[in-house]
């Protein structure tokens, strides 16, 4: 039986999702991240599942043959942290990570508690590099 992805793009309103975020600081930061990533991506956001705001799309295939579709760039404003998805991971971004500020990383996620703790220009450059890498790796 084929795996059905749990997180798929929806027709839900991204502005309505962002407007409903609490507390106010999380909402304002999420609005800022949404604007920044939309500028980098050059395309409108789509709500994936119930809480991921994605930009662009790509199809992937694992070595096992499993396939899927995912946003090229995205974020999720969670209660404790904003998760910023840089799908290329952090290869070639060590110089920027060093100057980003207070954030932690996963395989292809940045965990940011407060935007005031990071250099937003560095984050923008990381997103641009990630977008370019994904465009090279998965041409449209």
C-alpha cells in the first residue's frame, strides 16, 4: 500500500491563518517572515497542512523509490519557535550560520525563538541561497 503524505497543500487562506496567531508578538513575527520569504521566492504562499506556510514546490524521490512533493522554502510559526525550512540544508552556509544569531538547526530547519535574536538580513541571504540551490537541484 502506498504511503499517503500527511502534509499537503491546502486552499486555506494564509492571511487568515497568520491573523489568527497568538500571542501578538508571534503573529507580527510570522507576518514579517511571510513577507521576507515571499520576496525571496517571488511567489505567493500556500498553507500546507494546518501550519506550514510554503513557497514554491518540488517533487523528490528517495533512494527507496518513495516520492513526494514539498515546498521549496517555508516556515511554521509554532508556539515555542518559528521553524524555517531551508530545504537544501545548510551546506555552504556555515559563514551565514555563524552570523545569524541565536538559533538552532535540524537537518533542514532553523529554530528561531524570537526574530529579535537574529540578524534578519542574514536570514534573508540564507533563504536566497537555499532557493537558488533548490532551483539548481530541482529545475522547474
